[in-house]
C-alpha cells in the first residue's frame, strides 16, 4: 500500500520525486523519505515522520541535488511509524531500497544476514532487502543479477526499487504482487506505484508483470521475466488528465468525488447503452458467448467493493435468474471451495491491485472456473490483465481513501452485467428496457440527491458526541447500510455496525438507547411495511432514528425520528441512489469530529498487501 517513485535523469529529481509522493499519498502517509545519488556518487537520504509535507519542508530547508533517486510514502506494516522505520533503507552507505508489500520470511533472512555481520537499525521487513542485495552484489556481475538473486529468496509481496551509489546511471526494480509502472521520458526514465505519480513528467507507460525485474537508465529500459529472459512490455501513451488529482473548489477529495458521481456514472454509461440496447463489447471480446453458458456467478471482493458485490447478488438472482455467491477475498483464497457447473468468477476492485482479490482470481483459475470478469477502474492493472473479460468503470481518479464514486460506478457496471447475463436466462424484453431506462435516469436522480446536502449536514450535528451508531436496511438496501456504516467508521472513527433490519430482535436490539443513533435506509418497496415494524421496535426502546426514505414511504419526522425524503426512483437503482445520502452523512459527521477526511488514521487506498 506504500507509494514508490524513482527517477534517472540529467536534471535534479528531488522535486519530481516529492511531487510524485504527494500524488501517491492515498497509499500511505505514516512517514516519507527520499534518497538521491549526487554527481560525486554520494548517497544522501532525508526521511520524516508524518505526511509528505513534512518531507517537503525538510527538503526546502536542505535541498538534495542529483539526477538518480528514489522516494517512498509509507503505510506501516512492520514497525511503528517513525523516522528510523521510514524508507528508503540503506546498506553499507551505498545500497538504498524502497519497498511496497510484505516480506513474510524477513525474520529468517534477518537472522541469516546478522550471521554475515549485517546490523539492523529498523523494525521493518524491508531492511532485509537492502542488506541481501548488498550481500549478493559481492558475488554478482552487476546490480541486476544481485536483485534477481535476492528476490528469489523473498517470500511474500514486493514492489521494490534499488539504487547503488557506485553506479548512479541506473536503478533496478522488481515486482511480485505489488504494482509498478515505468514512465518513459526524453533522456530520462521513471518508476512509480501508479501512473498518477508521474503525470507531470510523462504520459508514456509500461506495466511490469509478475516476477519481472527491470534495469532503468536514462536511455534504456531492460526488462527480464521471472526466468531471467529478456522480454518486452509494451509502452503506451495514456490519456489521463494531470489535474484529475486536484481538489479544485472542494474542501476535500471525498467531497469532490461525491459530487462527481453523476458525471462519473454518465461516463460509465456512455457508449454502452444506446436506447434500450446494451453494447456487449462493454465487457470485452467474446463476452456475449461466455454469458450464454453461465449458470452461476461467484463474486470476490474486499471492503467497499464487497458491498457492491452483495447488491449484485440480489440483482443476479432476482433479475437475471442465475445463482450467485459473494465472498470476501481473504476468506475465499484460504479455504477449499466447491466450483459449481458453468460458473464465472467476478472480481471487483477499484485499483485492480487488491492483493487478496488478485490472489483469489488466480486460485479460481486453478480451480477451473469457466471464465473470469473484473469490474475495475484502472486500465492495465493486474486484475484487468489477468481476467478474460473486463468492465472498466471509467470513474476517473479517486484519491480520497473512503471510496465514493468507485462504489457507485461498480454498482452501475454490475447492473449492466446483470442485464447482459439475464437476457440469456429468460429476462423479459420489458425488464431489459426497464433496467436500461433506470440506468439512464440515474445521473439526474443523483443530482437531485446532492441537493439534499444542507439538510444532511444539519443531521450530522447530532453525531458530535456519539461514539456508536447502528445502520439498518432490508433486501438490496442491507449492503447499502453496511457501506454506510463502513464510511462512518472509516472517516469519523465512530463505531458503526449494519444489520439486516429483520435481525434486530436477535441481539442488536440490546444496544439501543438514547446514545445509539439508528440510521435507516427505507425506499418504498415490497419490504417497507416490514421495515416500519423494525423502526417501531427501535422507537419503543428510546432509540433516536434518522430515516432516509422516499416520500411515498410515508415516514414523518417527530421528536424521536428525523426523516430525509430521498427522491423517488425506480426500485432497480434505489441501492445506488440511497448510497449518496449516507456518503454525505459520514462526510459531514467527520467534519464535525475534526478528523482527516481524505487520509483517515491507520488506513490507505489500493491495498496491495494482505
């Protein structure tokens, strides 16, 4: 989850590296550091505890010069956030290393290297890489060979970049489980965890594959596969806006990305739905033929993406007529599971690099699933490259750690997938048209919801002194309640849980008192009367309720219940529509709590470690 940037250039690169870190800070912000080789082959590093701004301030006071360097922003795994645990790590004053991932056998390697006389100064697993490269370099022909020999001894995940101050003309990078992209310039080349970091300096990128080791100089990039054979990885110009990482007029990225959702969904739909017809190329070549034979869908995801998959299960079974399981990736990958006949694996990931989800996909392929489809926001990511089919959400860059537009565009993609599969399993033409029309109406419905922001902001004041909250939903709104609870706990640090409303009487009701706000998601549907009964159960026990309901549901505000009327919409898209008010609620509560909305404590985006 850490962010990595590297550069080999004629010019000084410190500013480029730090700007890259700022653009990668969503991946971790516990500490940051940079190491640069100057024209005299001296390796100098600067590290700071805290966010990238601390590193920037330090370099403003004491600049570093040199054209070869690496930089890192950390999300801590081994060892608490501190300057001594911050990357880059060094060995013998000439080898410097940055690393994203986890080295599972670091303790074993540490003991072996201590036996060779190496002294460790940090608690990190990364420091073993630096010392191991230094050790292997003693008997290797060059740095590339030393890194190749090193990575063969590493168990776990790594995206790593290595410098040797004795040769400032190159850096060597290795990738296994953690993404790395190479950026191509004119007389200069770069490496980063994400293209976003390098947009100020290049638009041309290639992606390293699993097991790749690459040597990057000013003029050349030489890539070797897991077997050490020289390979080509196609470099392409990417059409990405540099300012997509700017907040613009908004106070936080999360707020900006919340308000971008109508536009994001228009982009998701554009060119894919024409009238009532779905373009099957939306999912990749041969998708329609694959969908014809699918009888079961297994969805795998983590976090917010898992909640979108839970909604999709309701859609697939009720609308498309195919059975569906949804499972958390970190559970699926570590158990023995049954593969149903004619089953497709569907993975969902904003980044396309989520470690557990990627591992689950690879397992599913080995188990014999008929086909694989990914719902993803990042073209060229590992999940996209390794899946048979891909639906790109086209949400644009999502910088805020708490996911907003990625979630809603995932839901749009999953509903379109439901439509595509359902037409082969008896879905009526009338229902197909209804789904298409509902999707096309969605952006304008979301704009109506955003107009409720001030009313929701007023509700948030009630949460200023609250430590716990309960979210309730029924049917396909239960996963939306779960997502609402996740958002609240992510950015406000209020302990929030979600329950299917019918489960309230089986334990959670014991939690209800005047200090436990209950947030109810209540569109008018077949379950509304059941939900009203659940609301009365809460009211009878002194609970304070905040109900998001459409006007047709006939909820009325009183001293125990505050009602926000959400615009009436088609039941099919209600899970997407009702997501937005919960996003806004969590945002405004976090503002009142005074937390760091975009970079909440202990969290980061793009979870590339287990």
